[in-house]
């Protein structure tokens, strides 16, 4: 009886811990779904052991950066007449680019972003997350064709492989027989201007409210200065008469020479 009582607390504690672990494993992740597109945060452990062992990073990326990457990712169908094609059409990239950019900017370091896009040929789904200054794009299906991890292609193997473009590369894992490139997983380095582009986008979308222009005070028109009345210039006949009159006064010694010259000058200045 005593041994039973000593085991009971241990049993209860173990049951409680197990309940907590199970409860955490079934915690609902934040999910966005609408118009044929699903976006969801998942713990990095949900991406498998390859992602669980990676050191993820939080990033700040612009919508333009995500659009450039979405448009640049290409794949090739492994068929007789397989063609090189873009994973996302320009219309699809424009539709989901902004949502993925926002999700990445709000994501924590221990989260990956799961996405699923419905297309006319089937779903394109996978994960995106940051590792250092690199974005990882891992696809599980493209346009309804599921990727196979088998080591051979063709019948029973992969239906497609991603094609690394400029500055892009496969994710490589190490195995006993050497390194293996994951051809459904591509790494794209972030542009060094991505953070600056994000700030510019914020300024463009949320412009600083411009101040209302101050009302300008009406400028009072300065009263025009009254021009001094101009004296009418005497005519030639009138001037001759005045000069003759002045000369007569001088000859009669009624004015001296100085007074005569001064008055004569005044008359001529008035005329000129």
C-alpha cells in the first residue's frame, strides 16, 4: 500500500506533462485563407529535421524584393517535352507578394511560413523562411505536381526540379555518401537595399500629412505717390517776351548784373 502511494504522485506528474506536450503540439497556428490563397505560420519543427536544425532569422523585406524573387523562381518539368517555366505568373506574384512580405516582416525566428496557392492546374505549396541574409523557398508541389525525394527522375521519381537563376542555389544537405542538392529547395540572397526599399514603401503608403498652406495676407497696394505737378514749359514767344522784359530792366539799371544773370538762367532752365 505504501509503495502504491509513493508511485501515485509520479504518475500524476507524468500524466500532466504528457498533456501539456500533446496540447502544445496541437496548438492552432495563425492562419489566413481567402480567394484561393492560404498563408500560415508554423513552428520550424513542423518543416522536418532539416529546418529544425537550422538557425532561422527574422528579416525586414520590401514587397518589391518579394515580387522580384517570386518572378525569378523557375522550374523544369521532367518529361519528354518538358519546358522551363516560371513557378508563379506575374499576376500570381502580384497577388500574393504583398501578403508574403508582411508575413515575413512579422515572423519570429522560430517560425516558417507555409503558403498554398490554388492554380487552374492544381495547388502550388511550400514554405518560405529566412536563414541569415537569404530567403529559402522550399516547394512541395507546383501546379498540382508533387515533388518526390527519390534519387532518380522520370517514372516514379520527380515530376519537376527547380532551376537556380542568377545568384540562386540549391539547398545542400550532407549524407553518408556525400552532399545532396535539394532540387525543390532554392536559396535566394536578399538585396542589400531591401530594408531601405521597405522604408520607402512605408513613406509612400503613409505619407506625412502635409501642412495646410497658410493663408497669405492680402498685400495692400501702396498708394501711388502723387507726382509733383509739372510746370508747363513756356512757349518760345512767351520766353522771348520775358527775356526782353528782363533785359529792359537791366538796361534801365533797375536790376544789377548779378540779378539779371540769375533771373535769365531761371527762365532758360524752365524752358529747357
